């Protein structure tokens, strides 16, 4: 029996993942029951952990400390939000996921010794409910930083002021993650009209959820 899908939207800041999540949510609101959520966050405890990363202390914490905090947030989100919906047959679409943990806490900080721990904890947390698809929205670091800097609506974070090299390392992290899980990852070019990207996204989601 086919499991209810858990799907992740991810990519560097400015890649367009939030735009695509919003477009899909608007399109599906009267058609299908979907749980839209986010990471880190999604549950009360996980949201409190997320808030830590908006503080100077959170930004300045070591990669290992950030990694463990976010893993705890991820575990609680899965237990309290994702699993109850999946077990009821409701597909779950999350804006960000463990792919961000891999890209930011390992690659941007160049702490590659954490990678084995990442896969071990990932398997322990997800168990039998691993995401069936990661949609990684891919744009150049230069374009992503331009979008972040010119978005008047965006709520600024302390990560937004990071140099272009930070964005480049994050992008490399997401692309490496996609290479590690080729059968579960779809790399989508974000340098196109949002409506064109949305149609590609909708087709992929429709197929996974059996709406075709």
C-alpha cells in the first residue's frame, strides 16, 4: 500500500521556495486536504527553538550546537505535526526540512565531520516515514542574495547579512544533498517565471498524491 507522502520544499534564501509553497497552497485550498507546515518550527516547541536562531546567540553558536538544537526541533515537529497527519492520510508539505540542516549547519560552516552523525540521526528520527520527495529550488548565490536584499516584504534575519560566500556554500550543500538522494530529490531551476515553476511543482505533487 502506497504511503501518504511527506514532501519538502527547500533551497537557499531567495530561491523562491516560499513563493512556490504559497502558490501551491492557494491552488489546493479548495481541491485537496494538505497539511502545509515549516521547519524549523511547525509545533509550539519547535517554534521556540526557531526563535533562538533569530538571536545573536543563536547565530553565533557552534555548528554542532545548532545541529543538535535543530535536530531536536525536527524530531518534535515530526512527532507532533507530520506523523499525525500522515497516519490520517493527509499529505504533508513542509517549507524546509533536514536538507536545510545538511546545507547550513554542515556545508556553510564547513563542518563535514558532522555528516555521518547527520545521516544517523536522520534515519533515527524519520524511521519509516522518510520524505518521498525533496523539491530543491536552485538559483545562483548572486541572484538569491539580490532577491533577499531587494525584498521589501521579507522579515530580515541575521543570516541575510552573510557574505556571498555563505550563499555559495549553502547552494553547494543543497546540491550535494540532492546528489546523495537522487531518487528522492528534484532539483528545480528557480531562474524562471514563478508561474512556470509552479506548474512543474504542481505536476510533481499531483503525481505523488495520486491526483492524476
